[in-house]
C-alpha cells in the first residue's frame, strides 16, 4: 500500500499552471509577430562604392532621371510621375531584356523615388537599379 | 498537445526576437507593388532631417557599416530594409545603401507601404 502511494506522488505532477503560463507566452508572441511584417521594394544599387558588380552582363538599360526640383526625365523627355509607367511599358516592349536605371540628383526626395520605382514595377520591369548623380 | 504548444512557442520566439527595429516611425511613401519581405530583419530608418536610426538608436553614417557587418555575421540570411522618409534625400539613401553593401549584405529593399494599409 505504502509503495503504491509513493508511486502516485512521483508521477502526479500538476501541469496545469505551467500549461497556462506557456499558453500566455505563446499568445504574446503571436500578437507581437503580426506587427513585424515589413513591406518594401527591391532595388539594386549601381555606381556605388561597390563598383562593377551590379550588372552581370553587358546590356543596356532604360534611363530614368529624377531631378532635385521634382522633374522626371524618361527617354530625354520630361514626364509626369503617372506617365512613367506608360513610357517604361513602351520602352520595355522595344527592349525586353533591358533593366531600368533610376538616377537621382543628391537632393531629390525619396518619396518621389519610391513612386517612380513603383511605376516602373507596374510597367513590367522588375530589374531596377538605383544610383545618384552629383553635379 | 503540450509538445505542440511548446514547439509553437519556440518558433514564435525565434521569429520575433531577431527583428532589428529602428526605434522610430517614419512617414513612408505608398507603393502599389510593395511586397512583404519575409527575411527583412535589419531595419534602417532615414528621417527627413538626415538622421539615421538603427537598432533603436540614432547612428552616424560611418557606424552603419560595422553594425551591419556584426549583424550579418550573427545571422547571415538577414536582409536589409532601408525605410526612408518621403522627404529624405536620395543622396543619403544611396550612401546608406553603399555602407550596407560594404558591410556584406547585397539584398537591400527600400521600405514603402501598401496603399491604405500598413
């Protein structure tokens, strides 16, 4: 009889409080995990300090220039932000293997850069590189 | 069931605790084609007044490279998202991206937000 009681004591650990605690931790981490989903746009950098490795093969690229006063130049013409997509689509149809090179002046605003890259992506070109020009 | 819950717990601890948040919020540009970055765990924020924030503190441009190098050694599969304010200068953005790629991480994305969403 005594032996039987000892046996029950050693196996009968109450797991309920520990389970509650673990479940609380689990819920906490699930809630915090939801908020760390970052969204972004892929770009490669060209003409920077790590030179010459951005472009693997020698192909041309469609040039988009953003000036510091907010003007956007595609194919040597000043265009509106909303017209970038149509222009890129047209040039992409002519040269399907070309990527897009976005060159900005130092003082140009990042908001405009993101808008332009977004438009280029919508125009069907995913290979976007970014560089700055000094003048 | 207990095993399962513990496994879930460990999974969430691992996935959450390694995101390097910049510590400030910036005013981002909306972009239709912005996509969620699964492995974008090192966040660098640029404010409109040329401040760089990383790992919950303000850093100098010259500090970015050693910080990125250290984080890259700790977790080599991490990628960088540079979250720049709408009004931040692209010159600074380019410099930061250069420092990051010198620090050994080639995959860099520019942070944006989906229209109407987060």
